[in-house]
């Protein structure tokens, strides 16, 4: 895992809006060994870290304080721009439970004959030591035919990673296109409507 670092400054009483105008993002570190800390970080540097995935551990260099090992716990955006971030201090020897993005791989066989793939989940909850946490988990959907379903239990976890999401949760499926389903329904309705007068004629 690549070691990233981010420099942070202790946040004073400056308003969040003023910080953002200076190109900085308000932040909070939720500590395990220390008290929570109000900080600010450079917006451009944070954007680079955020792109690596929320589960990746990195070093937070706090000016005037000790460095902290953290992950991004959560963040908010306004108009597509990062506006606030929460960091979580972590211990290398303590497992973490986090939600990890699912990276769907391959082209489902069912889509080659007109099926539509649906992604019911985009993240899985997993547990692992910080050094083992992946930025994403691959899910191969290439073998899915029309009507097939992929459940959480069928996704291979990386070494050292435990699945917390219930195993029977549906992750993805391949269904018939809606247009075809609607067309089938219309045909059945037409057949019923045309059959009714014929039945009445038999009675007469």
C-alpha cells in the first residue's frame, strides 16, 4: 500500500467560509489515542488523497502536534467541491470496519443477448487491519447470464479481509430489458381482449 501524507493546521475560530475562500477545507480528526481535533487542510492536497479511496491509510502531519495515522471517515461536497472532511485516527493493530467501493469487472454474458445489468450495491462493508484494507473490491460479473444474480457471498475477498455485509444480500443481476417486458405484457392483454368476444359468440 502506498504511503501518502497530508499536512494539516490547527483550526482557530476562523469561519468555514473564510477557510474555503483561502483554498482550505475544514476538518476534524476523531481520535482513539487523542482528543478530537479541529483542523484545516489544503483543498488541492486533500483532493489528491480523496481520489485514492476512503479506506487507504495515510499520515496526517499536524503542525505543532504529533503525526497521526488516519483514514478518511467521511466528507461532504458542495457544488462538486470538497467542503468538509472527517478523519479517523487508527491503530495498525486494531481491525476496522469500513464500507469499500465495489469495482465491477467484465461484461455480463446476459447483456450480449439484450439483457440489462443492474447494480443493487455499490459498496460492501468489510473488516480488516488498516494495512490490509483495499481501496476497492473487484466483483466479476462476466459469467452472469439472463436472470442470474450475484450475491455478496460470491465475491472473493482479498487476503486478510472479512465480509461483514450479509452473505445473501443481492449485489448485481441481469434482467430482461424493460421494453421487452412491457411488450410481452401488451401482447397478453391483446390476446385476452380479442378472446372475450369470441367466447360471447359461442354462448349466443
